[in-house]
């Protein structure tokens, strides 16, 4: 019976974690370039029940069964599928059609610069002519930080990323893709960073100027999953109440006999 309490508890804890992931997806349903997260479940490793020092078994330990302690969160992973493109008409709004990421230079409080990656193409130009994201991180081209002359009247970016200012070629927007996305991790602010083992590969993705890629979160699907999780959570609650009632009966009634 006590095992039943623990199994129901782990079930409730697992559903709570799943609910946290779905809540985060819904909160970012309108975030440009956001990639939804999903969860896998798995059972705890099997635990062997052992018959210890039994005379009938010549005092040898013997496995007499197999138990599991409920479920646990297996993995939280990102879905990198393409989001829909929305036309904005803004010069520095860029969307990636295909697999790949924009590369931006991020400078921390100590002045250290690192390269991170994003699908959020909501860029703008600073007073110095740098193209930056919403947090001021500079968009990277093949020559480094992309800088446009401040007196430029027209900027055009082709599908292959070539950037022209008043008809003059300046640089090419750097798109980066990876052999295995398992070597990417979220770094906050809709950015990703690499971990040891990440291998960059060429990308065939194209750039759409004047568009942004929307979140790939399906709000209706997430709401349905939220209802399912709520019902599973309530079922585990009822299981705990039932086991608690049986334990109470065993201790306070049967124990008196």
C-alpha cells in the first residue's frame, strides 16, 4: 500500500512538470522564432524484491519479483520544426525558410563576447549602423558584425543573405546549421548556445526580408494536453486518498483486533 502512495506521488510530480512545459509553450505562443518543448515519460528502473536468509532457500538471497516506483520525466526536448512566416514589411525583419539559425554576438557584463544562435529575426539598426536583435546583440555576417552606413536610404537582403546598401554589396548574413541539434541548449532570451560535440554544417535555408517566423506552438493542441494532464493529476490524487483510507483502516481498525 505504501508503494501505491509513492507511485501516485511520482505520477502527480510528473504531471506537474509536464504542465510547466506546456505553460511555457503557451506563454511563448506569440514569441517570434520560439520553438516549443515537449516531454517524454519513462518508468523508474525496476527494483527487485529479495527473499533474504530463508531457511527453505538454504539462506541464499533470491529475487522473488519485480517492482517499479512509478514514472519520471524522461527528457525535455525542443521541436525545431518550421513556424509560419508573417509579413511585416519592416526592412530589418528577417525570417529563415528551412533549417538554420542566425548568428549573433552576445557581450556579457564583463565584456566577454560569445556567439549564440536564434531563429528570432526581429532585427533593427542602431544609430551606429549595426543590425541588432531586441537585446542589442549584433547580427553576424561573413565578415563579422554587420554594419550599414547610417545615411543609407535603401537596404535589400536577398534570399541567400547578400546585403546591399543603396545597390552596393556590403556583406552576407551568416546562417548556421548543425549536424545534431542535441548539442544545442537554450541560453535564454530566445537564444541557443552550443555544447561540446556540436558540428556546424552548411545550410540550404533561405532568408525572407520583411517577414518574421512565428512560434511553432499549436495553442489548441497544447490546451487539449493541459486538460489531459489535469485529469491524470486528479486520478493520482484519488489514488492517494484511497490508499490513505486503506492504511487508516489497517492501523486503526484491523490493528485493534
